[in-house]
């Protein structure tokens, strides 16, 4: 029997992109709910309980509700793409490349929390430097980012694309999260192994998909002897042996005049850069990804495949 997969929220932005990635797959049976019934709780509960893996592509509250709907079912496994369970101790964090042991944890897990799009970039840059002892305890980390507008789901897509929308946004680029209380901060802190919460300043640009996450650092305030080259080497070592996260060679980064936030749109990979000048005093770490690729739907399918390989 083929494993049954149900995407709760399949008609939303993240859910649709997971469906696209699953099109043509013959190794799984996709359970589906008609779009008009997408909020029909009884139908959702039946489908959730019939699935081997349920992928939740819902707002946080609806995700928690979905988890409660399968509380008495000890077979169905869950991948939650929302923020609801990303710092929960009994959920595996679905970022396979963050540690050598993480793929196995995801493979065996009953409950997997898919990472947020911004934390995927930030943790990818920060965690290896914490583990290598380069980024010291208490360093005041800042994370600055720009996302494609699909990151805000159906509501923001309508605000950006529909001029008749009463909440239309005409800005080509805007900052938000101005209270510095963005919901991704706890996740960056925990899985970035940070003592202090980072200052996180997100923004949105007038392009549908793509993302740049930046973590600038003062070399003088890092572990003694830290250089552009040693930071790059730590990232290269951390990501050796896998094909999703690429670390750009320093020579390539040194040639670049600019970074295009949409470069990886439509892809499920992520590229990391270390910018600065050899012998200089500062570096800027940059992650490039698609908010809906490695930042959401691509990661969810990667996690599903890991779980199916158990
Ligand atoms: N977009 C992105 O880049 C990323 C999104 N995520 C996360 O993925 C999840 C889904 O986000 P996204 O796809 O962007 O959002 P969308 O708003 O595009 O889609 C959400 C879907 O869930 C449905 N839904 C909402 N409430 C309920 C409910 N109570 N019961 C059943 N269905 C419901 C919506 O239906 P309706 O149309 O009726 O509202 C819609 O189809 C969120 O938790 C988000 O934070 C994570 C990483 C990146
Ligand atoms: C542009 C935009 O609005 N982005 C979303 C995050 C998208 C994402 O990663 O979603 P979840 O963490 O909710 O799963 C935001 O800032 O709330």
C-alpha cells in the first residue's frame, strides 16, 4: 500500500506549491479536500486521521486544531509548516542540514516542525559558527532580510497584486516587524544556539518569490583569530557532504557586484556567501533562498521524503 499524504491547507500558497512538487509522483497516494470544503472541520478530521503523513499548511491556530484532531491516532505523522511547534521540545526541527544527526531525527520523528523561511537562512549562517566556537556567547547578532511577497500568503499576495484591494500596498519595498517582536525570533534564538535574541528586521520587496537574509559581524568581537577565511572554512566544513546548501567560494563572492533576491526563485536549494575584504575588520554573511522553496514547500517535501524513508 502506498503511504497516504494529506495536505491540510492545500489550496493556500504553501500547500499549492507542495502539491505542484508532488505532481506526477506515483510512490504516494495524495488525499485531497475540495477547495470549497477547505474549512469543513469534519472532512478535515476524517482526512487527517486517514493519512500516514499530514502536512499542515495552515495558520498557527488552525495547525494546533489539526494536531488536536489526531490526538487519539497513534499512526498519523505530522509536518507542520506553521510557527506553532518550532520551539516545542517534543517536535523535531525540520532543517536537515543544521546538524549531521538531524536527518535521522526527522526520519524517525512523529512530529516535524518545518522551519520558517527567514530562520532557515539565519540559522544556516549562525549555528555552524556557534558550534565552531567562532561566534561567542552574548554576541549581539542582527538579522536583516528581504522576502518575496508570497511569504505573507494569500492575504499579502492580494494586497500587493490587486490595486482594488482596500488594503493595497503600493510600496516597491517596505520594512515591517517594527516592534522587533517578529514570531521568528524565538526560533532563530533556539536553533541558532544564541544566548541573546537577535535583532531581526524583515522587509518585503515587490517580487513574488525569493529571499536574502544577512548577518553582519565585527571580526574583532568574535573568537580570537577569526577571519573572513576561517568563517568561510567553518561553513564549508559544516555543509560538506550534502547537496541542498551550497557555500559560495570566496573567489566567487569577491567577484560579485550585487546579489539578486530572486536568483533562487523556484528552486529548493540555498546558497550562503561570506562577504568582506581579506584582512578587513567586518564580514557580512548572506543566505539566498526561495521563501517558498527551501523556506517552506521545498523543505516540507524534503522532510516528507526523509520520513517516508524510515
Ligand atoms: N508563504 C510562505 O512563504 C511561508 C508560509 N509558511 C507558513 O505556512 C502556513 C500557510 O501559509 P500560507 O500558505 O502562506 O498561507 P495562505 O493564507 O496562502 O494559505 C492558508 C490556507 O489555509 C486555509 N485555512 C485558514 N484557516 C483555516 C482553518 N481554520 N481551517 C482550514 N483551513 C484554513 C486558508 O483558507 P482560506 O483561503 O479560506 O483563508 C488557505 O487555503 C502558515 O503557517 C505560514 O506561516 C511558512 C514558511 C513560508
Ligand atoms: C513576507 C512575510 O510576511 N513573511 C512571513 C513569514 C513567512 C514564514 O516563514 O511563515 P511562518 O513562519 O509563518 O511559517 C511573516 O513575516 O510573517
